[in-house]
C-alpha cells in the first residue's frame, strides 16, 4: 500500500488505522461523486482523468473491504466487472446503493442484493430508514437482532471461501438471538489487520495452515509484530502458529471470542497452552456445532444480569408495603399534580424503582445473584480479578480503597495535584502523607504528572531513614484531566524493585475507556498488573533478573545514581503485585451520573484485604443504592465489551480530525494553538523524541511509537487549546463565548487554556459544529481588532501579554510544619494531615490573616511559620494549593496574589486565610514531643 496522501480523501496511507473508518466512508462518497460527474462528461480528457480517479478509489476500497463482510468479495468482483466494461451509469447506481446501505447500516438487518432493481432497492432502503428512525426514538421497542462478523483465518481459494460463507449463511434461523456474516483472510498478518480495521468482528475461527505475510504492507502492524520474523513463524507447527496468532488477537482485542479448528492431533493440541481459545474443533465441516458455539459465546458477553433482572422485576405485579411511595410509580400515577414526571421520564423508570433485594433482585452490600454476576462480568471486561460497582461516584470509590488499605500512621505517597477526594481520604484514614510534586507547565498554568525519578527518590529517602516498612501506598492520577498518561508498567516495576509489596492506587476516573483500545490499554492499571504478574512468574524473567542483579550488585548502593539513573527490576521471589484502579464509568463510558467502579488486581486481596475492604465498602455505600445506576453500569459494561473497540476508535478519529483542522487552518492558528505532545510533556520524559503525533504526509503514525516508549504521553482525545492570543481568559471564554453564545459545554479551563474532550458519543457533526464556532469566533476577533481604536488596541495587547507572558510560576508543595511531621528527626517529608485538619475545629487554635493588605506578608518577613488550617483550592486549577498543616511559602503566596479567579475554596476575601495561631502550633509540637 502506498504512503501517499490523496487530494480528495485524506490519509490514503492505509498503513495507519486510526482514521480508517473515516477514510472508508469518505472514499465511498468520493467515488459516488466521481461517477456522478463521469456519466455526464463530454470532454474526453476530463473523462480519462475521472476514470483514473475511479480506478484508484476502487483499488483503495477493495483493500479496505477485503477485511469486511459487506460489501463482499463477490460484490467487488461485480463492481470491477462493470468498471472494466465501462458501464459507468450502472456502476454509479450500484455504488449509490452500497453507500446507502453502509450509511443506513441496512446490511446489518438484511442481505443487500446489488442486482435488485432500483425500485425494489429504494423500497427496502426506505423501510430500513424508517426502522432506523424508530430504533432511535425513545419509545421504540425494537427486537432487531444485533449483527456481528466472524473472522475465519485459513489459506483458502476464492471458491472455498464462498463455500464456507454459504455454509454459515444457511445456518441462520429467524429465532437466533444474533445474526452474523463471515470475513475470510488468508494470512497471519491479514488476521491482525482485520481485527484492527473492522470493529464488527466479534469472533475468530483459526483454521489449518496459513502463511505469515499479507499481500499488503500496513505499517499499523509494526508495533504488534516487533521481534517476530516470517522465517520464525513459518518454522512453527500448525498448532504453534495458531496459538501465537491467538495470543496476539487477545492482546489487541481481548473481547473477541476465539475458536481453533485443527486437522491435526486434536488431543495433543488441547494439551498445549490454548487458554485464549474458547473451544477446539476437529476439522472444519462441523458447521452446526461451530454456529451454535459462536452464538453462545456472543450471548455470554451480551448478557446484562442485573439489568435483565430489573426489567423482569418491573413487569411483575407486586404489592408494595415498604418505604418509597414512588416505587411502582404509585405516588406519581395517582397524583393530580406530578404527572409531568411520567411524561418526561416514562413509566419504566418508576416500575423499576424499588428498595427490594429479593424477588429476583440482589443486594449491593452483600451480592449473591445478578449484581454479583454483573460485577464478575465487569472484572472480565476490564481485566481485573475483582470489580465492584459504586453508585455515588469515584470520590467515594477512592475513599473506599484508601480506608480498606490504609491504617492510621501508614505512609502514603500522593500526587499533590490529585483529586480532592484523595486529600480528604487521607484525613479520614489518618495516613501520614508525603506529597509528590508534578512537573509544572507554567506557560499554561497547569501541572503535568509526577516523574518516576521523583517517586524513586522519595522511596529511597524512606529506605535510608529506616521508615520504608511504613510506606504502604503510591497514589497517582492516570490520566490527568489534561490527558497526561503515565507509563504505568514502568512506574510499578521500578517502585517494586525498591519496595516489593507497595500497593498502587491509580485514579483512572477519566480513563475507563482506555481498556478498549489496543494503543491505550497497555497504560492502564489492570493491564499492567496482569502483565507484571505473568512476567514475574516466568522463567525468562528469572534469568533476566539474575543477570541484572549481578551487574547491579557491582555498584555502590549508597549512591543515588545507582538507583535513579538506570531501570530497576524487582526480585521475583518476593515481589507482590497489588494494584487498584477507580473508574468514573459515567465520565467516559455509558452509565448514569455517579456510576463508578473499583477494579482490583491484588495478589494479597483474599488474605489481607477482603474483610477490611468489605467494611470500607459498607461504610461508604448507601443501604438504598440507586438501581437505575447499577443497571446502567451493567449495560455500560456490556456495550464496552460488544462495541467498545468501535466506539473508542471513533472517538479517537473524531479527536484527530479536530486536531488536524486546528493544526492546519491559518485563521484558527491565529488565535488558537492546540497543545502538542511536546507542549505538555518536556523532552526529558519523551524517550521517543516524538514532538507531535501528527505529520501532514504520513498522518498519525508516530502515536504508537510515543505510547510504547515515553515516560509520559498525551491522550489525543483531550484537546487543550491555548487561547492567550485572544486576550480572553479561560473562564470568560468558557462562559461568555462558548456556553452563552453557542451552547458549547466544557469542564476545565486554566488561565489561558480551555479543554475540549471527545467521548464515545462525539459525532463528526459535533466536531464540525465546534470548528464552525471557533472559526466564527476567530473572525469576530479579527473584526474586533480592525474596528478598535488605538487605545482599545493597547488594551487588547495588554490582555494578550498578560495571558501569554505574565504568568505566575506554579508553586511546589512547601512542607508540613514540624508540629505535624511525625518523623522530623528522620528528615522524611510526610505529615499528619488528619491531626492538622481536626486541630482547626477549635476556634481558639486558628486566626485569619489577609494578604491583600500585607498582613500575612509581614508575618512571614518577621520569621513566623504561617501554617494553613484548611484546604485552599482555587478554581482553576482545581487542586489544593494549601492543605491543613502546610507552611505558606513565599512562592505560594505570590501565586495566590497573582490569581485572577473569583472562586477559591477555603479563602474568604473579607477575612483572609485561616491559619493556626503560634500558640496552637507550640502546644501541638510539645504534645508531639
């Protein structure tokens, strides 16, 4: 395949799959337009050019459609037949029919016959369009069979492919719960290409012998095939080759159900490592058994145990003699005034409203039935050992995990600019907190993430002070609000080399979707934990560790460089993988608001954590959880397993399209600058050297390279735009321009940036609307400048300078006051945040100092340690600049003075900052002594 860029369809470089579905749709539409022009042309030269263009597009589409069931290979032979016979008018009609079928997705509901008459085709397409509209209507109750495709890997001839495809077609029955079509490929590489570019594939049959190389050259595979040679693969046995392919399919798309069809010694094959196959079949002719096995496997993922139970409950006639008048809708249906709730929500939500835990339902606090099964399915989907549903948000999920694992006086290393729930969780648990500083991005008034070197250095401080045994947990945010993502696997591995039983809590509130994309998944907590556990139990790792240890032992253990300047490896004999992740499912996947999950991959969970986890869960979970939220979590998991790959892929495509336009449009560039990888991740943390994922000629080919190598990467679905050139600060831009003028909602701003987040619901139309709005705003800024007087232009220039250059440097965490440092003599940085928090409850221990009149500054100049008695959280940036017990440094004070935001939690302008009195600090210090 070529790596060139076409004029009417961007990224004809099929070697990169990130925009393949947009490329597919745009190329079909361009082909339809070309044919429409061609059949009306009189000029021979123009006609020849269009014929050539049609030829190129047909060739390009044939490559793409080789990996899809519709249009089929037979359909494409028909297209080429018409093209070669120069029957362009008929070809245009057939292409129009194909495009309509692809857009309406009618091929999912019926077999599309390209030989139909125009009248028959239009009648069927009209019927399909009406059915599609009804399915989209809130009151629709469609019973349409979900559609999927089965990939068959075998070196078959075209005739054999048709026989197999027809055999499976003939097994379809109206009573089947699902309907599927068949995609056939003939090589190892083609199988991997197919699962990357075709999201409809839900099952894979691997049959017999097949070659390694594809006839195409797709660079999208280079990261997955690294270290694998054609010679090596060809020398493997049939079973070994099939098992290797299965493991790679599992790594790229773990949700796909896999089946092995072998003609060899099936008993010997079954005794090998075939853990990724659902089942083995002997020879290919047992189509009926294969058909039913595939449908049963799909149904296992399609089930929604709790949602199904709740729907069944809602249909039961019951007498309600417990709390909740709204249960079964009784208090609403009998009301003369509140009927509008039923008009708005519909009756089902009330029929399903109950606090019952029997009658087919379940208890969230002690699940035994459908909730238990739904949580087990969630663990399967997200790759955890245990998963738990939370109905009051990830703030609560975080507190549950911390309470379950942390006892008073345990030391926790915490990302200082993490979500406020973690800071309050530290207060509740009584942890001694050691705050870690993220690298600052002063030009944009935001932080990045905590460098691994900083984490290792802090762990070494505790090791050398003899306090390492008290360090229990490392708590980090992955990914940050602005999209900075850790190399999770590397962080865990190197930290475990220093403390082999360290517990990791990864706050992945904004990263739940990442599990369902092969580029993102390796940087998720659950995937990294599973990978490390398997790695540490292997003989290969034991040998690798022994060689590393022999070299490491030759170095000076007291020299920081020994630990900080090289990768570290944990001892497989003592290491324990103990990893927790919290997901705001409702933020990036389908769930009602406050639907969250806790995922666990902890080798010691059963022995050490299960009982305290249950108690923590009981502490923070309502005895009357919202069943609608639980049902939505169940459905959201099912959707993620069945079509998460497709939805996340579309989300990435939408984000890349938006970024591309913002990169290349001169008018938009004039006022809006999209922050690239190099803007958000300093060079020292980009081992790949990749500055931007985007290349005008090759597209987005560098993204995988960065995600495979770099310490930090940027999630491209978070589009942070610097707006300093507009002279308008982030808060005003968000409210006065985006929301009030155009109804565009965003979550986060900094002083000079705004953040646009795409999600699995973002459409190409939404991207187009946002671009249209930004272009209108850019034109309005042009007009503002043109129509401004000289003094007005001076004001604009001053505002731009203020936002681009007059930015206060972001302050690091100062220190805890010695009164709240339990290990002062050891020189370690942790502080007793709980002690400081509750000390402030007595008014005589605190006072207010203002900094707008110089009162607080004078106290610092006189040598007083001014210590905050509360959390001080400005919005933006939205994290605590001060926590209870922290000394107010000159840098922090300067930052607070320079802020031009109106919302600062913990600060009362009329009174000032609440701080501890000197007497209170003295008494606390003496009490500690």
